């Protein structure tokens, strides 16, 4: 069994929770300074919010809407072990409401110029964890962009931030979907994946660059744009496709770790993007490894009708809900670890 290269995922990725106060609130206690945070309310209505330390605190991507970035300062600052929220914003800090954030470490907010592609980018990267935040200016024409990962990205989420449009997702080779570079889906639209070479120019990324086509979603001429790039790291992150079974004992999905955070999207038909995490126990059966609360990135809702069971080695759907387990349907997933099955020294992890 292969060892992981990251014995302690929590020094690169974490999912803090908090109760809103409608006043300045500091989230602390993480094992790193986060550079990319995705926030979602989990006890009721609230739109998801993506923010990163490269663009700055006044740039909020709200993926559930077809809009330019929100420029209100909701995330006030990034700290050495967390972040501070302002008192404004029902989606991040409303009094007595409950929130969770998926947080990744990049490079502590320090960026550098990357001239590897035809379009110069500004990047901060964490090559150990396979994560980079890439800023670039769109050209409206096919071009290449440096991502600084030093490995081929398996998943890219990109958007023209000043344009009223949705971002798009690139999915790397996932088994029988061998030509995914010509597939396109808007993040986090409910629509299915489509053949559209205008997204990624029918070109696979390399260990140095990814290619963009002429779509306005992520390459509007003159528009500031952002891309979140992820390379797969054994024992820390996993991106793939699984087949739904249509019954409450779904197909086992092996990740090589117990997932702390998981996002799922039905591939070939209309459905929500649903995130799951082991740190949220709303609606969960006490003493189990169920992840019941679905944090829907496609709109402002959350539900308990989409149960996923986390295991020491991965997950399985424990539901017949179409968001995660329709019979014979294909589902994209992206997962990040709470604990690897096998550590860097060959010791079996202590996940349940």
C-alpha cells in the first residue's frame, strides 16, 4: 500500500465551524495561515462564498449566482491560524447562525509572477499539497497560463471575476472519460457537462501550464480572472468519478483517506453541486460516520436528504437522493483528507 506524502493533512487543509455574531468575529486555531476559503451556512439559507488572499478581502466569488464578484469586505483579514470576518453579510456572519469553511494553505499570501504561458499569471502555490491560486487577465482568445504546481492539475475552477457570468470547471482524465479536456460545466450551475472546446481548447494541461479557450466565463478580454488549480496528492486529495447504485448501500469509493470535505456533482444530467463535511453534525445520527447535511453550492439552501458515510478509506453514498446516488448515473467528486489510511512512515492512520 502506497504511503502518503502528507502525514498530517490539517497543516494544509481544515474545515472550521463557527456561530455568527453580526460583529467582528475571528476564526482561529487552524494549523496554518489559510489562503483560500470557501464559506457556507449549514443550518439554513445562505449563499456560498469563495475568497482568497491573492485577490484580497474585498473580492468574493458567489458561485450560486451569475454575477461579477461581490466587492464588499466580508472577510476582513487572514491571520496566522485563521481569518477575521466583519459584522456584515448574512452569508458569512449573521447572528446565531452556523457556518463552515473549507480552507486551504497556498503560500501565505505571497505571490510571484509566472511567465510560462502566453498569458502572464500571478500565482501563489503550495506544491506539497497540490494547490495554487492563479490570477490572470483574460484575452478572449486561446492562450496558456502558468499554474506553478510542478504537476499536472486534475481539477481547475476558473472565473472572470469582473464579469456577470459563472465560472467553469476543468476535470482531468478520470478513467473512461479520457477526453475531458473538451468538456465544460459552469460552477456551480445545475446543468450537465457538455462538449465545448471553447472552454479548455480541447487541450490537456501540463505540469507547467493550462490552456483556456475563448469562453467569457473565464477568459473575457481585459477581465481580471482567477483560477483555483488542484493536483492530486496521494493520501491528501482525490478527484474522480463513481457510479451510482440507486440503493442506500452505494458504491464504495476508495480515496486512500478518510475524507473531511467532499463535493459531488452528477455528470450527465441536471443536479446541484453538493458539499459534505465530517465536521458538521446537523441532522447526523450520533456516533456514526454519516455526513447528512448537504451544503448546496448551486443555491442558498442546505438539506439533510443526501447522506454520505465516511470511512477510513473513502466514502459511500447512503442515500437514493439524485444528488449522490441515482442508479447507473455518473458522479464527479473532489475529496480532501482528514486522515490518510497509511502515513509517511507506513503506519496505518487512526481514522475510524
